[in-house]
């Protein structure tokens, strides 16, 4: 991207800030603006803007008529600045076509794919929230997708590998999973707001699209979770206990206390779904013991 | 999607601290980025995002270590995120660590100018505000004595008086309402309430649910660096209560909005 375009963007956001804040001293301009544009030390740039006639000083910095005209012609830059996503560069935004919202949606969707491929699940969750705000038609899908990652325990999966490689103790691993369920309040609110759009088959849509390599939450349980959220009854502590217990059972660790299990025990369907699919580089297969257990259950069912 | 009405915007903020076993290892790492130096990472904040609009009064609740103070440091510019951005529109006055930032050798009155200068207020403006600040601090003749003669309570009162009377756009209070005697505390609360009424954006970190409900309409609850609740203040207080005690919250009938 040309230096001139970047400088123009920088000029616009300094003017935008000046229009909306009282700037008495040149050092009153916040650092985040300079960081936004990799400007480094911003004072020379602001002084140049004054020399070029975009800013004037009268007890405080003011935007001149020339500066106001530039702002009027720079909706694109202002939109991008107020979008304020650390995941998208201004160059990418300028080079994408469509309305401003369409461009943002395209870029966040592209980033979502990248993060999914790279297994960066915190970022995947963030992209779903960004898309939920912009893509009203598919907002509920994105909130549900965020939720399925949040409840899955997939972000902590790397600790399971560390445990298997004897780099952390069992206690350290269990501590991670005792505190792995954090559902963004925006997601709770979003699901409640869009509950009239929900149908049960959206669960399959989310699971089939997101294709999590590891999850502690079966589709049935996820449906139960979504219904609780829509009823305004979501309880994070309660779901943390459920997920911890499922994790402990899957790892064949001793469950702390039977009385804490308020939800029903793992059903047959969940036992099948709880097979660890794993990540590409460490393809976990179902253990021999687990296979025997499943085979035994199958034969009991048939009997 | 242009919103000029946002006073504080926290977007995808993560703060990671590296914890070393010894200072010498920290130094080695900082100077040489040695891969042999072992450290653990502590996520003080983990992908936190929220907006506070101009004129909103928001309480930030959470146990010690939840990330509240780290978040405040980002908002006041004392620290920077490892990832993400924090944007603040307007001048900020923060009531935190009230007893620090004074020059002990100069008088309380002179320290008003020193603190005001640090906060970016010019001397002429401070001169206008000085009578109000001096009266508010209730230090009597001590205002013209060196600060080294002050008790910690007196320093806190002076610090409070300076910060609260600087006519900020954003007022941040971090557990600072227990300063002084009961009458002074009431005066501080009245002052804060009147500032909120005049449209100052207010961010209040507190363990006191009743004070949170008194001043704020919205509550954000933090736990282990994550934001776990964001909504009406009474619901936030109940959520926090459940989180800390496991028991349902009992909100006193006497506690209502300050309005």
C-alpha cells in the first residue's frame, strides 16, 4: 500500500480524534493512534499537519476547514478506525470491495478461516463475535458457534498433550479443565436476543460446520445449554462442573464427588461422541480399553 | 458503524505477564532473550472486550486477582496490553493510589499544582480550581504545611480532592471511597453522584456491592482475567455474590439507586 495512502489515513484519524476530544497539548494525543498506524513518535507528524493547514491552535488544537473537508471525504478511514479490530490491517480494508460492512464481513470471514486452519481458537471465537455484530442475518449462527468453542475445552487441549508427554502433572492438567468454561456475556445476550430464530437443527449446522477436533460437549448437551441460555437460566458454575466431570471421566480420572453431578451420566450416544478425534499432528485414536467398553455396551444393547 | 458516543473502548485485550523465579533470570531474559531462561506466563486479562458509553456509570466487580486493576492500568495508560487495544475519549481522572505522587518536601497547596500538572492541567486552570480543592480536602492550616507532615489519611484526602475536582470527562475510582471519616466519605459520595448526574463517565472498581448499586446502572464481573458478566447492576451484584459465596445474593432493601 502506498505511503501516501497510509499517511492520509493517519491524518484522518488524528483529525477525527481532534474533532471529538479537547487536545490542549500535542502530547495529549493518545499513543494508541500512533500505534494504530505504526507511526512511532507522532509529534513531527502532527506538527506537519499544522503546517499543512489541517490543524490550527487556539487554546487547544482545532480542525480547520481544510481538515473538516478531508474528514467529510474520508468515511472509509473513519469507519475502519471505529471498527477497531486488531486482526485486520487498514491496507486489507482499502483493498477489499463492497460497502463498508460487506468489506468488514469478508475480511473477518477470511480471518475466521485462517484461524480455524491454524487452530487459534481464541481468535476463532473473537471472529464469530465480530461477524455476529455485522452479519445480522447470521448473527445467531455466529453466537452459537462461539458458544460451541467456549464450552468444548478445545482451547486447553494442548495441556492434554503436555500431560501425555509428561511435561505437566495430572493435577496441573485437571486445574486447567476445572476452569475452562468462560462464555462471553455478549454471546449470552446475543443468543437470548435471537432466540426466536433458533431451531434444533442449528446445533447440527454448527457442529458440522465448525468440525471441532475435540469437544467435551455433545450435541445433545449443547442443545440443553442453548435452551437454558434462551430461558435466561444459564449458570456458568454449574456448566463448569458438568464439563469438568465429563473431562475427568474421559481421562478416567476419579470424579471428585458424585453429588456434584446434577446432569445425567454420559448416555450411550455421548460415549460414542466422546471419542477423541485429536489434532492433525497427534491423531488420538480410541484406546483399546475404550473400544472394549463400547463393544460391550453395543452387545448389551443388542441383547 | 461509526459511534462517537463511546468513552472507553476495550477490544480483544489480553495482558500476559512473564513470571520469573529470580530477578536475575528476568534481567537475563530482557537483555538477551535467552531461551534457557524459564518462566511461567500469567494471563492477567484474556481477550476482554467491552464499550462504555459517555455518561455511563459502570461498576467493575471481581475478586482479588480477577484482572480489575490490570484493566484500570490499561485504561489510565499506566500499562499497555500485550494484545488488543484500549481507547479512551476525553480526559481521565483516576482515584487510585491516592497517597502516592506527592512531593513530601512541598506543601499540600503546592502539591495541588504538582498533581494537576502531572494530570495535564495548566496552572491557570488549577488556580481557578484551587479554592474548591482546598475546601474539599478539609485539611485546615495543614494545606500550607509540607506533605511529609501528613498522615496517610490526610494524603488520601488531598489526593481525592485534587482528582475529583479537576472536571474530568471520565472518572475512575478504585476502592477509594473509604477515605477519611464518615462525613468526608459522605461528601465524596455526594460529589461523585453529582458528577455522574452531570454526565461524567464513571468506572468504579469495588468489592462493595451496595456502593456499586448506589452509583452505577451497569456492572461488569471479572474472573481470572475473563469478563463473565455484563449487565444491569443488581444482576451483576447477584452474579458476583453467587460467584464468591455460592449463595444467592441478598440485596438490602435500603440500597437503591442514588437517584
